[in-house]
């Protein structure tokens, strides 16, 4: 049975701070996922003088994207488990959040084995390395991961649509943390620039 629920209880301030970090990581993962699909599908061309083929770039980007995706189900004390803050802040979306959590957790073993042996935690044992790649290449596992990625990205879009009303203090928090200029929060940054230009 996949892990369900929170790892720890957060007060509102802590939940908002963790949510900011989750949004930043989700934005970075979204960019990797977009780049991977664009190159794989031929919508973005690899330069003619590139030393890497489209297939090679696709494989490299897939490794990066799966590694990034694995971080969303890390639960040790050094990381942020995203569902703690999401469940604390977005009660209206709780059923969807729980469903996405279960979806991601069902892939936990596959993506973490890949990240821990193929990604930045590269395992020098060739048999273990190949086994991790083979597990992900299994069609059932691969489609489960692709489906979980889609569910997670749809959830992030829904959270972004609701966050202004659920977390009205978010722009102030972003300014205080000095991260409003980052791509994940461009709508708030543009709004702040517009207000400044108008003399508000």
C-alpha cells in the first residue's frame, strides 16, 4: 500500500515556506520535462554541429528529469516532503492531493532505484546500474511513472490556480524571501513591477 498522508504537522508559516520551495522545484522539473518531450518529439531541434544526437540528448534529459522527479517522494529529514505542506494549505483539493500522492508513491521504488544508481548517486556496480535502468524500461513501470508525472503536473497547475485565494500572503512571503523574481512566481513579479510603475 503506498504511503498516504503527512510525514509531519506544519504550522501555516512553515507550510507556506515549504510550499514556496515545492513550487520552485516543480517549476524546474516542469522545464526539464518540457525540454525532454520537445527534443524527443522533434519539436525542438538539436543543433547540426552538436556532438550529441537527439537520442543521446533524450536519454540524458530523461535521466535528469527522473532524478528530479524522485525528489518529490523523498522522506528523510534532509528534504521537504511536498505533501506535508500541500495537505496543510489546500484543504479543498485534499482528495486530489491524496490521489496524486498515492500515484507518486506507487512509483517510489522504481524512480528512487533509478536515481540512486543511475542519476547523481551513480553506482559503480555495473550490474546494479543496468538493473535500475532495466526496471524503469519495463513498460508497466515506465507508463506508471509517465502517468504519475502527468498527475503531478496537473496538480501543480490546480494549486497555482488556487494559491492566490488560499495563500493571500504569498506575494509578501515571496518578497521577504527574495524569490519573487524567479520563473515560478513570474505572475507576482510582473504584478509588482506594474504596481511600482503606476506609483502604487
